[in-house]
C-alpha cells in the first residue's frame, strides 16, 4: 500500500495557518507585545489565545437607574428583562455593549429609548419613566478573597455613592406617554 502524499494546496494551507495564526499567537504569548506593523484587528484575533495573562485591576460593573413620574429618587432598573442572555458570565449583553461603545452617546441614547419604551409597554400600570441613567462602578478583586460559588454583581444600593460614576442621563417628558 502506498502512502498518500499531501497535495500542494494542503501544504500551503498548513503553512499559511502556521505563519498567520500559530506564529503570531506564540509571539504574543511569549513576548506580550504586538508584532511590528500588525493591524489592531489581527492583534485582537491573535491575542484570543492569550486570554487573561494578567488579572484586571478593576472589573467594570454597569447599572441602569430610572426615575419614575412623581418620584424624586432613582431606583435600579432590572435590565435583565430586556437583556437576559448572559453570554459573558454573569454580565448581560448590555454590559458588553456599554464596554464596546465607550463614549458614543447616540448608541446609549438608542438603548435608553428602547428600555423606556419596553418598560411602558410591559408595565402600563406603573408611573412612566421620566429619567434614565447609566451608572458605572468598579469592583476591585482581592487576591486573598477566595471565591465562593458564581460571582454576581452587588445591588447598586450596596455600592457607596463615591464609587459610582454616571455615564449618561436622559430625560423623558411625561407627555410622551
């Protein structure tokens, strides 16, 4: 029986895989640096294999607060009703959107409008939302604090006010009901 010889196309595909994926990934893993002239998108693709080389100094935690008509206080809004899927551990897709958007106000405004409309449709018996804001806080993991079970973000009420940062606030007049 004769051994099958790989075709030239197969050899080129293996060589391309090694040169375009394995070698850059190994470079990132060993030297923790970007290849000279490497585009940012390729850098991100290669860095996937080097997940969590260092622990984060702060974990981003995002909240949505609403103020209803006739009330002065802000209350935490349960955004899991609209963004229930948690593909990123115990963080919703909204968390991922807010991380990726950064300072893009138009995207935040669109999500805020959606949350307000969704709440009005879901709870017509409640006072309408007249204000919505996105709030950020950071959780600093302690190396000496042993994890017990799955991590969940704390309620916003448990986060001291001086550790919160308001990212954006949007007003909704009652006449829009």
